[in-house]
C-alpha cells in the first residue's frame, strides 16, 4: 500500500516537474533562436553599411559606374564577425553589375529587405548546399559628384536618386551550429533531469510517506499488542464468570472467589490499557505546555523514598547516591518519575532476597547521568538488544508470575527520548543489570 502511494507521489511529482521543465526548455530555446537571429541580422546590417561606405561610383551619362576595388572578402575590418558568401551590386533596373564571392552564377531575387534562401554553392570544386541569410538594400546618391552612396529605405526623397542595390549573403551555419549544440544539450539534459526528478520524487515520496507509515505501523502494533495481551485476561474473566454462574445457590464461597479473580484480571487489564494508551499518546517530543523547571535532586529523592519501602519489604539493600546540591531541569516531572520508577520497579522485582538496588545521580559536562543498578538475575547477552521493545520478555513464565507486561522498559525509553536523552543497558546473567539515563545539560540548569 505504501509503496503504491509512494510510486503515485513520485509519478505525479515527475510529471508536473517534467512538464514545467519541458515548457521552460522550449521557451529558452525559442528565445535563443530569436536572440541569435536578431544579433546575426544586426551584424550583417553593420557589415553591409561598411561595404556600402567602401564602394565608390561615378555617373557617366545616364549610368552609374561602380568601383569595388576597396571591397575584399579578406578585409578584416568588414568580415570580422560572420562569413560572407558573396556580395552583389545591381543597378537601378536590378541588373547584376558586379559580384564578389563563391556563388557568382546564381540568380537571386532583388527584393529590398531580408531573405533566407538555400543555394547550391561551388566551394573548392565541390557543390554544397548552404542556407544563406540575404540582405538587399537600395543605394542612393544625394547629389551628382558624391562618390559614396548612402543606404536608404524603400522610398526615396526627391533630392535623392537611386544608384542601385547592394546584396550581401552570409551563411547561417554559425547559427545552426550554435542551435545544434543547444538542441544536443537539451536533448541530453532534459531526459537526465527528468530521471533525476523521478529519483528525487521517489525520495521525497518516501519522506512524505514516512510519518504516515509510522502512524500506520503504530496503530497496527497497538492493535496487535492489545489483542494479544487482552486475550488471556478476557478469557479468564469469562471463565470465572461462567463457573460462578454454574455454582450451586447454597455455595457462597465459590462465587466470591470467582469475583475476586475477576477483579484481579480487571485490574490487570486496566493497567495494561493504561500503559498501551500511554505509549500511543506520548509518541515523539514533549508538548511545550508540559515542560517546566523541576528540581532533579528532589525528584530522585521522592522516587527513592517511594521504592525504598518496597526494597526493604523484600529484604534488599537500597543504595542512594544523590548530591545534596539542588539542580533545576526542564522537563515533565510526572513522566520522568514514571520512567525512573519503572526501572527501579524492575530492579526490585528481579533481584533476589539479600541483594542490592542502587540509584545514583552524576553531573557531567553538558549532561546529567542517572544510573539504576541491581544485583539481580540479569539479562542474557542475546536478549539485551531487544529489552526495550514492546512486550518483549526475557522469561515469559517468570514475567507473568511477577505481573509484568513487557512495557515498562519501552515506556522508560520513550520518556527519555522525548526529553532528548538516551537510555542504555548493561547486564550479565545472574550478576546484575545497570541502566543509565543520559539527559542533555542544555535542558538543565545547575545551581
């Protein structure tokens, strides 16, 4: 279910981002074409003006004689930006007068303005098809005796006389080469970017689904744990109730015993439900309204005085090592009391008569250490990594006899982690166990 949802999120993310990317790439490429075409035309126009300025002519009778000795394709002052294929001069009647370049025998339309045509050019004995950008401009003389024509528009003024036309053809191969590189870059870059987008979408989909997965797994775990643990006491209550109903009317003792068993099992169920609800509700960090300054020394002394009574009743030595200096800590007092109490309760339960249980507080740089030790039965090394898991029991039979649920250590760990702390355990079978809670000093203030 989660993988399917993750795939859908990744698919829609890739589809949306890919559409934006393709539209963006198309827009950039279209603008690049327009911009390069504009710059290319500006360059051709500037070169044409230079050629017109280098052209000299004289009027003989009714004709103009054009002198192009100063115009050459090798002139670096003219041809420093684009490659000119040919230059042609026409008279006022659009008859070809003179040409320079590689395509002298081909006719072209003499139309003022821009043209983009395809020509078969003979270059070094080889015929090649080229795409040319052609600019044709009219040349006019203001008065007789002026030796340099000027570029004019399509409409001549009265004092101007049309000399002829100047036509410049430039290969658009540089533009095609540049645009070809852009197309290659986009054709490779867009699929690669789409692939990366898909991977990122898959990762982001996983991150988005992670809280949902945790909530779902938490609900599943809660349901499975609750059903597993409640099955036995419910069956016991039902059994005692049925047996009590079957007892003879004159038997007063047996129904009372059955009712006592029902009460015991109901208390067990109530405690179990309370612990399960606690694990479900206190997931993650603490609420800001629950955090307050507490005296950690006073809290530990309060917990110790409560559990010291149980240790004495079991003939256990209770070792308390807490500094006298008060210390303020920012946290939830009730939760910390429950976490430390759970650890002490386990230590007392699983320590044989005549053993010892200890509670110690140490102030370290940037952290507080709370240590709970016992000389009890310990935990085998194979079970040690799992003792903080919910409903995990090292010895299920013995745990049932002591009334445990396998939730105490899980609750303690969850409370410590909610305070940005860490809990660790060290143990050896039949030698004892040592739990240590490490709380960050940044949440504490020592007097």
